[in-house]
């Protein structure tokens, strides 16, 4: 039996366990399992891997950066991004990779237009680092917005001109995630136009309040579901060589 899983702090509404169970059923794979493991901290991670005989696992909020000191190896891209969401266990060694990068890039390129030159990124966690890496590799200028990091732009500084001059708006915060669906980043949505691409990493609900408000002004909207599917399939390929 090959055992895989998802490690995070709060996983009750997580996508991955259901996705992999469906994948195993569709492919008639009977010798694999995938389950969620909630950890209050990463201090118990070595014991968890051993007790559950894990061959690989995904990492989610808030551990995508905190996992790095526990790894024996890390890919070049994951090291540059400073965020890991996929770990392969090989001969008791933990090998870290970032498949979020692959998922985000492959979904973004479907919608990107020549006039999408500048991006506002809401949030500064591990996911935002992946988003920034992809955007910069595509030559897109990035501005980060944070409620807590006083060295960065805060939400009170975002006016109509700021929104109009940044044609890509990306929410990497958990705001709007089920069950707190009535929350969203505080920006002047009236400044959004049909030339805007608004991307929310939130996938539950499929249309967050951030996306709903953006769509009212004609923006192209994308949620995080396809990104999750692509990164999950990439993880599966890494675990299986």
C-alpha cells in the first residue's frame, strides 16, 4: 500500500483528499490512499510520516515555508520561491518541490493578454511568493499589498488610479473562503474594468465575493480550482517517478 496525504493546520474543507480519492477510483488504483493530517505544529511531522508510512504528501497553509528546515533536499524552483507544497519521501529522505508554480502558470497563460503588464497581489504568504515568481518570470511588474507588513503597501493606499493602472488583481489571502463567504479584500472595485484579469486562489465557493464584485464591472475572473487540479496531478507524477 502506498500512502499519501495533505498536511496543514485546518483541513476540514480541503480539496485534495476528495480529488485523489476520485482519481484513484477513476484509474482503478486499489493500492493507494490519501488522507488529511491536521497538525498544530510541524514538530510531530517526522513521527507522522513514520507512523503512516507516507510515500509523499502535500503541504498547505500555514506550513509551505515552515516545512523547509525539515527537508533533506529541495528543488531549485522551490528554493528560489521559498515555498514548498509537495514532498516526496525517498529512502527516509524528504525532498521538497513546488507544484503550485506549475499549476498557476498553466492556468494564468490561458487568460493572459498583451495589455496585462502590472499586478496587485493581495497577501504575503507562501502562495503569494509562488504567484510573484511566476509573474516576474513572465515580465509582469508586481506590487504586494499587506494588512500586517508595514514595509509593504497597505489597503488604505489603494485608490482608483492604483487599481486602474494594475490590470491583474490576485487574491492569495483566505478571505472569502467557505464558510466566511461574505468577506473580501477591501479595494475600490468600481475602478475595475473589462481589461482586468481578477484571479482568486480561493476555490470554495467557486465564485468568491472578490470575483463576484470584479465580474460586476466586466473583469475576466478565474478561481483557484484549475490551479489546484494541475498542481495535484503534478504532485502525483513526482511521487511516481
